[in-house]
């Protein structure tokens, strides 16, 4: 019987994992914590690893698990920026991910975020709570039907987002290093991110984090936005220079932002900080900013996503154990 150790298992994932294990005749061990140098010893005696990291995996882990006879780590998310892929490959460790589990979940969240910004929902709620029921210019909304939406990244999530915005009548422009023939039926591709930004009323990000796009959305980029534009990041926090986003909002370079990711989120998400000090002044500025809507990397978090992420990750572990490879490997 194959044996798989599953790190960073939340309570809601326990029954799903046990059900999968029973269906596939696999023994599983569940660990609440993320994979780390402190607990990697728990993997000794197992054949494979599934984990959901939101902090970097030390390179020292790869030779350790290799010594244990484990030749893969299955990440339960699309993002793999927590891994040194080259070092893992050098050590003979396959890293796999879950590239698509529910594009609809994230796309719908991006649309919801856009509507919240455009319809000024938070300001309306604040005024209603204060019993101010007047119609006034500060809460008067735009209409997405009359807007241009810029989609950065047209993979499965970006394309699904484009379809939703298109369904509301928006004009869709996009940029992707690898243009999609399927997307061309929905979007008009432009030659650069800057060109997309300059003509968009809403810009929504659906790109992975790479070494090349760290802080790509910085003050210089925000200077290219329309002052009336809204910015949505349901992708990766490292793509945005948060400090300079706040400066752009404070100086009127754009109208508002919805952030589902934050560049230093690993210290906070998904954890409970009720009654505790955050000790992160930048995050505190994000949370208190009147032009920012912040959510804790939750765009993907739906019933279907939780189920598919666990199943796809475990299936990829089993693929490697039985065939030596998986189509979901990223290195």
C-alpha cells in the first residue's frame, strides 16, 4: 500500500482526504503544519508528499526527502513561487501544482470585487449605517457596460474573468506573453501591459509570480492608469509594490483597489490574529485605507475548489508513485 503524508491540512479537508485515501487504497498521514525543516522528519517512511505552502520551502529539504526515498512534492495551489524549482530538479525532486481547480471561483470573485468598487458599496454601507440616506455624487456609480476592462494574464482564470466582464457588456483588452487563440474570441490583445493599463477603467491581474514581475505594478506603472480606474489583484501579492500602490491612491493616480493578496501575507494568512498585534505597519495601512478593499487570499475559496485542490494534488502524487511522472510537474 502506498503511503502519502499530507501537510497543512485544515479541518475541512480531513474527511475529503480520508475519502480519497479509501477510494485509492492509499495510507495517509495528516499534519496540521506546513512542511518545514522542523517537521520534515515526519515524512520518513512515506512514499510521497502533498502540502499547501504559503511560505518558502528551504532548499535543505530536498536532499533530506531524497534520502527518505521521496522524489516529489505536490503543492496544493497554482502558485509555486515558494519553491526553488531548479534546486529541486537538481536534487531529483519533482514539484507539481494544481494549475486549474475552479477558474470560475476566482473569476467570479474578481467580478464581485470590481462591482464592489464601481458601485461604491462600502461607502454606501457606511452612510446607511450612519442613517444618511441621501442620493449624492460621492456614491453615484459607474456602469461596467460602458467600461473597458484590462485583463493581465489570459490563462484559464483570466479568460473566465474576461468572459464574465464581457457578459456585462464591457470592452475587453488584454496582455499575455503567450496569446491564446481561444481568448482572441473574447479579448483584444495589446502589445504591452502599459498599453492595456492606459486604456482601461478596470485592470484585473491573473498572472503567476515570477522573478521578472516582482513589483511590476509600481508607482511608474500606476502613473499610466486613468485617475478614475480601479485595480484588482486576485493573483500574487509580490507583483504589486504595496507601498507605491498606497502612494498612487493617495495622490489620485487611480480611484481604488481590491487586493486579495498581499506581498507579505505568509505571516498572516490563513491565521487568526483576533486580539493580537499585527506588527506590520504596511498591512495596517492597507487595512485602514479608505480606497482599498482587502480580503485574505480567499478568491479561490469555494466548495468546489477545496474538493478539487485536494483530489488533484493527491492524484498527482499517486501518478508519480505509479508512473514516475505527472503532467502537472512544473520543473
